[in-house]
C-alpha cells in the first residue's frame, strides 16, 4: 500500500518499503533497476528474514543505474548492487571511496543476439554493423561493447551504437533491419527461443572476462564496521542459497507482499527469466559463489586500462574477499 513516505520517495526517483523490525543495526540497501525479480537476492534477503536474522534492520530501495552509487556516497544507503564496470569507472573518474565486497554474477550477462538469417556469429562480424545497446551511450552495455571492440582491435567508428532496449521486442528491430544485432541478457534469449525465433547468440564473456554484478559499500563502512558488512554478506549468502534451493514462485509471492514488484503477472516467465541468471552465479564454480575472483578483476581492470577507463591502481584496490569469506 502506498503511503506518504512511499510517494515522496517515488517522487525522488526511489521506491521504499517500511522497516519491519527493530534490530541493532539499521541500513539502507539499494537495487539499481527497480523492484523486479532479477534483483530478488536483495528483496528476498528482506522478505525471507535473512537480514533480520543477522540483527540488521534494512530499508530496501530501488533506483536507476548510476544513481545508486550517488546514493551510497551520499550516505542515504550503505550497500548497493551494481556492476564492476561502474565501480571501476566511478573510482577512476570521481575518485569515489568504493569497494566491492562480493560478486553475484561472475560472468557477463550481456549476450549479442542476431537473426539466423543475418547472423553476427563472432566479434569480427561486428565491423560495419549497427549494434543495439540497452540504454544511452555510457551505460554498462555500451561500455562492455566498447571494451570488446578495443580489445579485439576494432575501431569504435567501425561500429554504430543505437539504443534498442532490453526486451524480447528488441528482436523486432533486428528483423526490420534497423539494427544488425542487439545486446540482451540470457533471460531475453530464452524468451526468444521459446517463441521459436531463429537466433544466433554469444556471450561477451567469450572474448572479455570481467566480474559482472557486484555488492558495493564505502571504504569507511568496510573499515569502520566490518562486523556489519560480514553480516550483510551472510544475509545475502542465505538469500541466494534459498533462491537456488526453494521454488521461486513462493519467494516472489512473499516479496510482492513487501514490495511493489513488477514482472510477476506471468509467474512461469518470471521464474524462467530469473533461473537464466543462475549459471552466471556459479560460472567460476560453486566454491567461488559470491567471491570476488582475482583473475576476473585483474582481467577487467586491465581491459579498462587498455581503453583508458582505469589508471594504474592494481586490481586488488577495487575489491576484498574479507567479508564474503567470513560469512560462511
């Protein structure tokens, strides 16, 4: 139910649910793209009681993309989920005191999708083509594409970027010839294949290795309240474990009682979309689930340095496994 506080937050571009318990430590947690099933690791941590069992009183909010970093630095929230690319870029361009305390999706969720009639089968096929990106230039999908091109010696002016969104409907632009391919996710590809569309697709992870979706806090929080950070990661660990071992409809329905969730009208589709991301959680092996894998960070920072998006700080500057390891 909407109340005055929710409406005021929505007017500011945020959504909020009221606090439910009186725990010792109050925190704000932020999703980067709304109350959708894709970010249920955060919502389930609240609705499933995983935060409260760690003596954490969490207020869970949602915003759009880079705004979550701004909210974190401003102190409105203490933990966010975002991308490694955005963290590295924010540290380098704005010198923000951020650190990754865990990685959820180890491999890239970006998939280059084209039609089998006019296939884009490899990175070399991108030369001279129009590529649909998910949002404006400067967003995560366009930055991934930029890194992909630079690393594979393809000049940026050899490829045209055009905003195409990130829905199954984006494939219509391909069929109409308005774009040659578009950058989607594994969930979008599953829908298209289920509809019988003849697609050719490959993950950007085939060519460039970077950590993808990560959990971020400030260095002050990590250094000043390590016990709270460990308990946050313990709650996330419990939440993700439950998602992997419990029927998702029950989890989504429970979340919808606390959050104004979108994308649940077709429950079967919502479940299939979320499950499409699960292999990315364990792409570096179950033993590395939630860990910041050093090799991926080293590769990712080197790629961004290659494109002058990162300075000479070592990869280890951007992340720590101290808290995720202590959360076991």
